[in-house]
């Protein structure tokens, strides 16, 4: 596993030899960040089910301002800290050793808000619905103009995700990556457009997709099959 682009490009990250950990494949990670484009710059990034931290560290390398990692496996948490130090990001990193539901509860109590939330629950272990249910209950941990990115097996469905609207779905073989924005409770529309500084930097916009307006995301990702709603 390596950092693909940015200030730490090419840095090889450590991992654990554990069947419980499944790092996001480089090609999927590269494609996801190509879709996000300049959205990552200055973002507050939350990496749920963080594993060895490859996704959050990639975000920091590409210009995110800080990254918080939630991981229940303590040895993996130590690997994240070591990888952050290896990349020179230790001052921008926080690691919470806890199940995702508990980690989200801690962040909610603290009033933490993130511009980008990435969730990659273990496949076929029933954690997809439980973790996302907490996000549905506490959408305020995502900024009103933020993005929730979910990586899952194509054989699993997240079900109804309260307070969020799915904007785009991408498929990479057996892996599906979905992008969501928040609904407002008052009028049932997507909560907000990207802040002006983000809107100006984004080169292209997603289609309106029937509701909520364009999201302002770059769309020059490597070729993949796209599933639109």
C-alpha cells in the first residue's frame, strides 16, 4: 500500500497481516480521489473503519487540513500513527480506538464537523447498516456542504440512509463506491452547495440528478462502470 499522489507521493505504508483488515485497493483509491478532485483541499477528513489509514493519509497528502481515524483494532491504530509519522502528518492526525458507533458518539459530543467522511465497513459482517444508521441519526457530524463516501461490496445494500441523498454510484469490479450529501429537514432538498472556495476550484459539476443542484465534483476519474440513479 502506498500514497498515490500529493506531498507524500510514493511513500510505502505499513499494514498488518490480518484477515480482519482489507486495505482499499490502490486503483479504487486513485479513482475515488480523482472524482473528488480539488474538493479534498483544506478538508476536514474522517476515515471510518480506517484499517491502516491509507485513505485518510492519502487525503492529507492531497491537501486535507486534518484527518481523524476511527478504528476498533488497537494494533491497527498504532500502525496508523506510525504511517502518519512516516509521511510527516503526525500533527494533523487523530486516532480514536473504538467501534465506529462509539467513535461517532465521541465526535458528536465534541461537536466535531467534517467536510468529507469515508466509510469502508468490513464486507459481509453486518457492520454496514449499523455504522450508517448512526450517521443517519447524527448527520450533523458532516458539514452541510460536505460529502459522505461509502465503499461497500456490490452484494451488500446500505438500505435507507436517513438525512442523506445518494448523488452518485461508481462500480469497480466487486466494489461499489457511493457519494452522498445531506438533506435539510425543513424542505427535503440537499442541504447546501459547496462553499464558494470549493466551487471555484472544482473543474466540473455532477449532473443535477433530479434534486438539489450540482455538487461541483471533478469527473476525470480513470475509466470505470458508472451506475446512475
